[in-house]
C-alpha cells in the first residue's frame, strides 16, 4: 500500500509518500501535477505500478477561518480541484483541512511557528534528517514537503479505520 500526502499551492506543491513504512517527500511545480496532458503517475513508483486499490491519497484543503481570503488561497482551491480531478480515477482521496492536521499532531500556534512544529512532529515520528554523509529517513525534506508528509502521515495512520 502507498500513502500519499499533498500540500498544494498555486506555484509549488509538496508531495510525500509512505511506502513500506518509509517516508519520502519533495516539492514540484504545481503545473506538473495539473497539466491534463501529463498525468502524474501516482500509481508508479520506481517503475513499480500499484493498482488503485493499493493507493491512498490525502490532500490539504484551504479552509474558511472567518477572515477575508486572498488570491493565493483561491488559486490553491483551484489547484486542489485540478489535482483531485486528475487523481480520482487512480485512488481514494481524503481531504484534510490544516486545522485538523495541526490538532492531530498537537500543534496550536498560527503561522510560521506552526510549520516548525509540524516539522518537529515529523522528525519525532519518522526520524532525524541526518547529513549528506549519513542521511536519515527525512533527509532532503524541505519547505512544503514537511506539510505534505504530515498529510501522508494522517492518511497512513488512518489506514486501519478505512
């Protein structure tokens, strides 16, 4: 089984997967995910293909916080719809709002400090990044890929209840 987490954005999207209990995460340009002529091979990893029944995807959704939202949030909502349309035939997709993810990992503050706490929770869960000479399980994960790993972890942890 493969568990994917997606943290979408208008220009870059964080992607994480957990396979055989091991995490991998990276960021790619959003266009690469949403171009209908270049479908992202969500069921192919390292040349190995997985049936849709063996792929679970979680995606972080923008949420209403009772405040005025800007163009970036609206663009992100469009990207979420495009990604879901591309991936729906390949997998069951679960939507997670950011506040639910933060609650799940015990993160309370808003803004950038929440991002650093999510990163800390992922390192505590999956292991230290390590160094180039001695890479750990989360080595190379940066930026939005940490948030994507948090989503993938939520999908992974919910595997028993689905």
